[in-house]
C-alpha cells in the first residue's frame, strides 16, 4: 500500500536515480567573501570573475540568509555533525589538539549517507579532527578521502602552514620551498599519507581525484561527493596563468586572492561538466557554501615573489587580507553579517523546476544540511551514539520544504508511532497513541515547540490525511504495518545562537561586547590605500547591546538598540540570548591543548605527515 499524497504535497523531479535519491555534490569554499562572486555584485567588477559559479547560482536557488560561523573549524564541525557550533566546536584548535573538531561519538553526515546507500567520498580540507582514525574522514563514514587536516597548507609542497608571520620578507619555517627535516606535511589519502604528490598545485590533485571518482562511479548508486576547496585560505597561492589575468590589480593580496577564486570557478566547471558527461547532473543536488566570511585583517607586510620558479608567482603569507564582503559589514572572525552570512546556493537537475532561478530569503544554517540530506537519503537523524555519550543532541532542521517551496512525499524512513516536529531540537519527537484520532495527532504536534504539520494514518490503514497544517512538511513514511505515518516537519529555522555574544532571531540580531570589523569595505578592497584602514581594526562597543534588523538592513547600517520603540524587543532578545548561552557545550569551548605526541608520532608513524596518533593500526604504518 502506498500513501497517495494530496496534489499540494507533491513535487516533480523529472529524472532521479533508481532509489529516488539524488547524487549530492557538496562544495565548501574556504574564506569566500560575500562580494567575491559575481552573482552578489549589482555592478560587475573585473576583479571578480566567476562565470561558472554565477551560472550555477542563476540556475538554482540563491540562499540569501544561509548562516555559518565566523571561523572555519566550527562551521565544518557543524556541517559534519548536524549541530550548531555552540554544541560542537567554537574554537580554531590545532588538529594536534585531542578535542579539536567533532567529539568522537557524534555521528557524522557521511555515516548517515552510507546508511542511505550512498557511496561517500571526501576531497580537500577536513579540519574536523584527527586524534584517532575514527576522527578522520574514513572514520566518519567516507569511503575514500584526499584531504589535509589543518586550517591550511602550502599548495605546491603540502607543508603545514604554521600561520601568518607578520612583516617577514621570506616565508619562514616550512615555507613554499621547504622540505626541511623538521617540517611537517599535511596531505592524507584515506588511511595513510599521500606521499610523492608534492610536485603540482594542490587543487589540480583535488580535481584529478574528483574526476576519477565520477568516472568510476556507477550512477545507479547515489553519490555523496564532498569537496572542501583550499580556495581561498592562507597562504595565498595560484598558478601563474591565473595570476596574470589579474595583473591590473596593484594590491598583491587582492590580486592573488582573485586568481584563486577564478581558479575555483574553472575547477567547478570541470567537475560539473564531468557529472553532465556521465549523465548524472540531472539527478544531482549541488550545494555550495562558504565556511565563513572573507578575511579583512591587515596585510602585515609584503607578499613573496618567487623569481626562481615563475610558475608560482606571488604568494602571500603575512597577515590575512585579500577578500571582500561588500556590501556587508565585517568579515571573518567577526559576528557582523560579513562574517556569518555565507555565500551559498543550491543547484543541479534534482531541484524542482519551479524553484530554479529563484532566491530564498528564509533563514537556515550550514548545520541544517545534515537533516536535509538525511531526509533525502531516507534515514533518521537521531544520534543514539551521541545520546548514550551525553553529547548535545542534533540541532539540524530539515530545510528541503523551504528550499523547494513545496512539500514532498520523498524517500521514506521507519519510525512507526512517532511524528517528528521541527523547532526546538530538544523537543523534536512526539509519541502518538496507536488508537488515536486525527485530532489526537494534531494535538500531539501542537504540543511540540515549532511543530508545523503532521500526517495521520487511521489505525485500520484505510486512509491518511492532514491532521493540521501550520506551514510545511514532508512525508517520511507510510508503513502500513503501523497506525501512523511518520513525518519530518521541515522549514526555515527561527534562530541561531552564533556564540555567547550574538543571537540572530527572526529578522533581528542582537550583539554585546566590543565588536571588531565594525565598518564596510568598498567595491574594490583591499587596495593600495587600505593600510591604516583595515576593516577588522574598526571596533564598535555594543554596550549594553547593538540591535539590527538584518532582513530589512542586511548591511547593519542602523543600530536600533537606542530606539524607544524597540526596548521591549531588545530585552526579550537579550534574555533569549542568555537562555541559549546556558546551553553552550563546554567541550565546544575547551578542546584542550596540543598533544606533543601528535608531531612526535607524525615523524615516527607517518614519515613526517600529520595524521592520527592514537589507536593507530600498526599494519598501515609506513
């Protein structure tokens, strides 16, 4: 018996894989500024050349309020774990820190996708932990990976990037030409170091791996391909042919950054063309997101021009400058919109035709892809392993109904006797009586915070229908052996606690404390006049608070905190921020200190490459 949903509940996808599940190509771009893609530029800029990205966004759904964290490790941990950063990771911990990234017993998104029958592959930046093999991409459910573990590395040698060294004239430590014995290297192939590959630009290696995955893949099986691009994290490096395109830009950080983003655009053209050639694109859901806003710190010195190897050209390693979040305020490391409103879109043939070429202004968070993709894969999101370890529960909200502006009968999952209601993640499940009525179903839904919709099946299995409709829903199960259809109630989320200082709720954002990045870059930034006027250096004292309507005023030009008409709302928001701040997981703020055994064992176990250093299978040692 198959439940035939009302017409209003259906959506059409003209071609799907046999299992009715999309291939998923998930792209996370490092340190991408809001103003560094053409589709965010009302007036085109010759500094921003992204024709492929713009076309993909134009053919899909542009996400105008897709929130991320202001730094990379928390965002990536949120995506992989389905938890907001406040419940998984809030620090930029070194990968040699045992508590960096995700807690061990949190179930990863790739593990969910494998439960749904997916082939899973990870390419590029990881930055979600590596203390044991269980913390690596393979341990988190990816069949294969070609990844680096840390925040960044040198792109021709894979040497570990040791952070900015302000005002040096040559890269220090393990710089772009160094193969010194005391250096550590950071490139990993599934369960061992990726040795012997440090002769070409790293992103070419990532391209080759992704193309080989697509070529070898059987389209009858759904594919989950996760690509964490090195573009455009420090140190800044790009092939000379791309740098030459932007020779007109005088500021070297901006010039090299623009070249890297243009390379990414070609990279995505290659991968999407391969999916099309394989006949997979029409069944593909492509998700594109920045991990945080673009960096807007000072340059702290000159870039390095390698005259000996001109193919490498200019490379920037001092400070953190080069990105542009125009017209938003702030950027990376700040909780202004330029730091936490991520450049994002969805595309691909799997999207319903009626939403292609549109914009979505409702709120979602990077963590919400966990529940959204789990729904499409037909699997549950409840993290039993995490619950048994007393870890924070999943925060993720199924955003598919919001993204498609419709409801779907979609794939199925079995939890007979339960209705799932989105909203307060701590109150997500409502038990329904097997002998109840449609009215009982509606009442059970309404008792749960945020529950918007429920589907009822009568005990005899003779029919099914709506109990109540608040906003939107997606049917998840019509198991004829049970009296109730199981549903996932999706939609847009209502609030995001960014950290203890910043809450976004509905249209409003409240911030407290001294906030860096309190100004705006111009259309061409950074430029030769930027020294002394770096965006990050501007500080605003939000005392007792700053208040913005980030829907009506996404640039945060008007602080409403002193408006007499807003005082009641401000008080409510501050109270809510404190309530949510009390739920911040201690493990997210105190990952510990780097373990010296990490780098000692990098030499002893892995021949100088970073990798797991506890619970390692001796059979894979090199």
